C-alpha cells in the first residue's frame, strides 16, 4: 500500500488498532485517505474538528442473532448486521448482503464506501450497510422467507423512512426484499413504502431500480468514451459476475453498440464471441437461478465454458468488474493491459485490488472507482424514495433520463474536483475528494455529534 500523508497516517494507525482483523475495512479506509492529503493541506478545519477520525467510526453498529428453521425442521443460526455509518446528509442508506463471506469487516467496508458514493449522487442520503452470513443459494423459497422474516423481526426497530432505509445487494433481490417488506409491514402495521428500496413495481418500487446499477456503470463509461471523442460502437467488453449488476450492464452495453463477449460466476466464465445472449442469460440466472455453465450448455456451439479460471484472461477494450470485492488483482490487471484494455469501471464495490489500481494507472488505463461508477443504483433508490414520499410513480423513460443525468453529473464532478486538487483525469482522487468534502462540510455544520 502507498505511503499516506503524515497527517493521515496516524488516523489510519488508529483505524487498524480499533478494528483488528477487518482487512476489507482497512483497505477501503486507506483508499480514501490516500486521496485526502491535498484536502487537509487546503482545509485544516477538517483536521481540527476531527472530521476524518469521526468518519472512520460508525455512528451505530448492530449485530444480532437470526434463528430460523430449515425444510428438514432443523434450527439454523445466522448472524445479522446493520452498520449505520454516517447520517450527516440524510437517513442511512445502503443495501443488505446475504452471503457466507459476510462478517463485520465486509459490512463496514461497504458502509464506509457508501457514505462517499451517496454524497456523490447529490441526493440527501447518508451511508449504511447490512447483511448476514446466510447463503440463499440452494435454499428453497420457504427457507429464504423464514430467514428474511426472522432477520426483519430484529432489524425493523432500527429502520424508518427518516432513519435507515436498506435495499438489496449481493444475494438480496426482489424475492428477499418482498419477504423483508412483508414482515416489516406485519410487525409495524404500517405500509411504509419508503422504508426499503428495490421494491417490486406492484408494491411501491421504481422503474429502472433493478437496471440502475448496471446501466449507471455503462453510462459512466459512455461519458469517459465521449470525453475522448469515442463511443461504445464496436467495443469488446468483458463483464464479471452474472447477477443483478452484471446482467443490466450487459443490456446497456449492447444497446449502446458494444459487444459483451464474456461474463462469469464464482465457478467459471463463459466466452460467447457473438455476444452474450441476454434473453438466455436472464432466463438462466433470473428465472431458473442457474449457473453460467447452464448458459453455456444452452447456448451450444457459440459459447465456451471455462471452469475455475479468471474472466480477465479474455481480451477486451473495456472491463467491467461486477461480481465481488478484490476479484481483479495485479496479475489480472497486467493481463488486461497486455491485451489492450483501455477502460476499467467498477460495477461491484472495491473489486480491484490497490496494486491492480496502481498498475492500471501507470499503464494509462482509465479507471472508474465503484463509488462513482456504480452509484446509479443508490441514486435510483433515492428516486424511489422521492416517488414513495409523493405517492407518485414515474415512467421508465423519465426515470432512466434522471439516472443518466445523475451519472453525467458524477462524472463531471469527479473530473472537476480531480483538476482542482492537482490530479487531472484521476477519477479515484476526484470521487474520494468530492464525496468527502460534501460529507465533511455537513458534519462541520452539524456540530460535534
Ligand atoms: P448478485 O445479483 O448476487 O450477483 C453477484 C454475482 O457475482 C453472481 O453472479 C456471483 O456468482 C458472482 N460472484 C460472486 N463472487 C464471485 C467471484 N469470486 N468470481 C466471480 N463471480 C463471482 O449481486 P449484485 O447485486 O449484482 O452485486 C454485485 C456487486 O455489485 C457487489 O459488489 C455489490 O456490492 C455491488 N453493487 C450492487 C448494487 C446493486 O444495486 N445491486 C449497487 C452497487 C454496488 P455466484 O452465483 O457463483 O456467487
């Protein structure tokens, strides 16, 4: 990891000491602090009021037992988390992740990132994140429902449209959100639509929310291309993952004239030189909850399935990591550069390791960090909250237009801020600094809370 400014290295040492073993959280904090040297030089008031130290400590952390009964009648115990990180800009906002890898360090890294991402959207939302080490894969609908009901039976007391508003994330889609909202409604006897986002369209959801993160990443890349006088036309794109973010990234790339030639899941990847067949991918992943290998089998001779290898071996012009944290490492970045990749944009949260980010920068590859590039999901969640508050629902076209404008705005803000702080063209610096300043100014205004 790179050397931090001397005014920030003490803060980082304190984070390490206070949060032992939480390596992903350490990594996320380091990445932000790494950009803030020029900011603390220009604004000593942030250091004087201990704004950065306060930002690194969540406002509230909730850890709870989630007991439930599986289909065989056996009692299962999972652990639930909600980290309410920062509410200077609005109610805590951020998704719930259900995955066996979830522990406090993952939830804190995601919650920390979420503060700056939400600030960048320009919407009035604070940062938080939650989840459980429950694995929905291979579980029946009944098991998932019983787990979600037990999870919400504890979590509901911490939520509210003006307090804390969760959404989905890895392992939490419409099915899970439906069960969670149903239980919230039952316990509180309130149809409080604004308490969760990512809802189904028939029960208070917003058009484009399902598509928003994937579409948003592609809109962001489109801005990078336009800034260089280029477009998606004829571009070869590789996407990792085959979940919510990946599927709608594929959809928008194809709409804009590019071709996605590979995607993956945690077992392997598929190369489809004619372009990923989106209808088939949706059928396999969304309707049948199948594997990428099933897609390859159904696609026949067009597709080649490769088990247990890195999707980043596939040559491309643009790489969109949309699966999970630290999935694109130094070796993968070196392969991408060797194969002529020009743009990497993060659909997932922190999928690129710090040494890979450095290597890409040195090679002149445009790199869009997740807190800017994947902010379209949470931005559209905020649009869902707006619609819920006014009991309105907007058309797909209007909502997509709003999303595209928000992504253009984030892109512009990153570039202007990077320029202002002496790092022209550096989206990482631009995103970290612009997000930080927005939250830091609000924290200063609100006093020591
Ligand atoms: P999802 O629907 O659960 O899909 C995750 C996908 O990633 C699955 O296909 C999964 O495959 C794959 N995956 C997981 N670990 C992998 C690995 N080590 N190698 C290759 N593929 C792997 O989740 P999602 O909502 O798309 O979220 C994906 C990422 O985007 C996460 O980092 C999330 O935090 C971030 N994000 C999501 C949103 C949103 O609105 N959903 C917004 C902002 C950021 P398996 O089925 O094999 O596990």
